[in-house]
C-alpha cells in the first residue's frame, strides 16, 4: 500500500547514522542524500526518507518486514548499538498472531521502530 514514508528528524546526522546501522540487517541502505534529506531502501528507489526540519515527527510506530527471526535479532542489536533505546527485545508475540516474532527500538527522536518476521 505504501510507496514511501518521510520522517522529520531533530538531529539529521544522528538519525541518518541510526537508520543506516539499524536498517542494514534488513538489506536497506542509504540510496540518496541531498540537502538534508536521506533516502533508505532495498532497491534503486528509497522507501524511507529522513530529513531535518522544525516540525519533528513524533509518536509514530513503523513496522518493517524481515525475512527471518535472525534478521529481527540483528536489527535489534544494530539499533541499540547505533544509539537506539530498547522498546521490546526480540521474541514471539502470540498476542499478534501465530509465528509473530518481533523486536522494537526507539530511534533518536523516540519513534517506535518494529521489525517483524512471521513464520507459518
């Protein structure tokens, strides 16, 4: 349904570094950067943008798909190593469905970033 998402961030360099590290296990990388905008994605076109501005996006929950539980684990470790705050360690979350395995980290602006792998 979504083509891309843009987040206004408080500290552009810090958030850019956080997303570069935290999203690397998912296969996302910095694809485009220009004038305070950084675009991350798997392919040629970015699907997650961060940019500096005065109206910082707050109170947001983003859930990204992972290929495996190992990728969820790697995301969580990378997010914390990049300065994110633990908001839920990797584990099964049966309350969300069978095989729902997820981890949560708060980015530098305290947005809740979830990575989930669902197995049959």
